[in-house]
């Protein structure tokens, strides 16, 4: 039950194979600091942090081609994930049963499942990230998430959808750019509510007078949810509606949006 403190790993490479385990596996290490690592081709997670409760920090690393998540966090607190490159892991980042994730300025590309999966976590911010071409969903919030801001991210060409709020409450989705997302760019499901959606751009590849590529783009799907504000967004060049409502939704305020070139 004891923890060790202040372990630092920096400036080396960990390369495995499909039969190897995690690249880095840390259990009960407080204030672990990982920076400048290249972690690739491991059979398990690239970095697996289990009960590293106090102040884990992952920065300036490249984490690629691992068989499970690039970074898996289980029961962490005051987490910083900053300026990393994640490519073609199963998921990029999983943060489970945790608190206060601060994930900023990362580049996520070509993941075989989802980009960022956050479950049973509150009081967190996901901002300024580039999340592109995941085969699953770019961002998933599930299992009693609340008080999370998803802001100023570019969410581009993800096959399974943009942001999926499966069980998320009291969250803000703001100032994101959703471009050529073929499945619902933003899905707010029946397990979620009390969500503010403002200042986002939902668009295709229109570049003024022509469309650069014909990939489909989508808007918002509200599915059996309640207490939602959708305000000050731009919806253009979508294959369907800007905002589609299914099931018994209640207390929706949809106002002050620009909607053009829909149902292409």
C-alpha cells in the first residue's frame, strides 16, 4: 500500500513487439514525471499509470504503434498531459476513475479505435489538441463524468464521430473546429445533460467557391437529453441537419447560430 515519490524518466526510447507488455508500467508512484521518451511497438499500453495518484506529468514524448492505449491512466489526480505526439495506438489516451486531467497541446493521429476516452472523471480540461483520423470517436466522455471542458480542439476526419457525451453532466463544448466528421460531430446522449455548446464550427471542406474534398461533414445529434444550450455556432456544408433531435428531449435553447448549405 506504500507509494514511492518523484520518479523521473527522460530522454530514451522503449521499443517492444506484439508479445511484449507495457512500455512503461508504474504503480503507486506519486509525482511521476515522464518527458522526452519515444515509446513504440509495445504489445500493451505505451505508458500505464496505475494508482499514480499525485501529480503525474507526461510531456514532450512520442508514443506510437502500441497494441493498447498510448497512455492509460487509472486512478490519477492533478494530471498533466502536454505537448505529446500519439499515433496509431489502439486509443491515444484513456483516463479512468480520476480527477483534474489537464490535457493540452497534443497531436493525435490515426488511432485504431478512439482518441481520448475519459470515464468517471471530473473537473478536467481538454484543450488545444489536434485529433485526426481516429477509426473510432475522437473524444468519449462516459461513466459519471462532470465539470469537464472540451475547448479549442481541432477534430478532423474521425470515422466514428467527434465528441460523444455518453454520460457527462455540467460540461462545456466550446470553440472547437469539427471538420469533415462523417458521424455525428457532437452526440449528446440520454445519459448526459446540462451541457453548453457555444462558439464551435461544424463544416466541410469548403474553401470559398469550391469544396476541396468531398468527405461528408455532420453537426449535432441530441438524443433523449435535457438542459442543453446550443448558441453562437456555425454549421455549413453538412450532409444532414445542423441539429437533429431524437427522442424525448427537454429544455433545449437553440439560438443565435448560423446554418447554411445543409442536407447536401
